[in-house]
C-alpha cells in the first residue's frame, strides 16, 4: 500500500520501465532511478536478510518483485483449499458471537484477497463480492441458529 500510495506501483509492477535517455538529459530517468531505489530499499528492508542477499543481484524493483512472487507465491489451489477447509471447520463453540464473527471475517478477507490477486476485473469482483457477502451472512446466521 505504501508503494501505491506514493504513486510508485508502476515501477514495481513493470508498467513504467526504465527510460532509456541518459539522466543528465532526462529528468524522467532521474526521477525513475530515485523511485526505483526507494522501492528497492523498502523491499530489502522488508525481507529476511538471507532473502535480501539473493535480491541484490537485481537492478530494478520490478525484477526483485517478480523473483519474490515466483519464489514465494503459494499455489492458489492449495490456498483456496486451506481457506475453504478452515471455513468448513469453523464453528461458534464456546466463542461469543463477536469472536466467532471475527474469526469468520478473517478467513473471508483472506479469500477475497486471494481472489482479487487472481482477477483484476473490479466490476466482476464487485458483483461477485456482493453475492458472496450475502451467502456468507446467511451461512453465519444459520450456524448461529443451529446452536440454539
């Protein structure tokens, strides 16, 4: 969020490649180089030192980010299974309603984040999310009434 908030996401995701004109002539290259260095510093400071050592081979934040994604992204099928399995085993038990809801909401958020990372279509995601939220609430209330 900090990268996007500072308007630097295009450098990280590679949609703003390095300008090819020498920095003494082009202020865009100077600005790009400075911003790339900011992101690299953030990435190197955000990972374990043993991981950072391997990232030093790359000269752009995009290369680092791509390598991190290839190495550490989880298999989406496995992630979806884990979330669905956790949701299927989630029951109120001795939890108060607020704690039970918060546990469910945490899993729902993980599910939404995973789906958002796979589907960049905001319109499709918004409609699907509204349907999903309604189904979740119905399931949540069914679980609560089943306990009575």
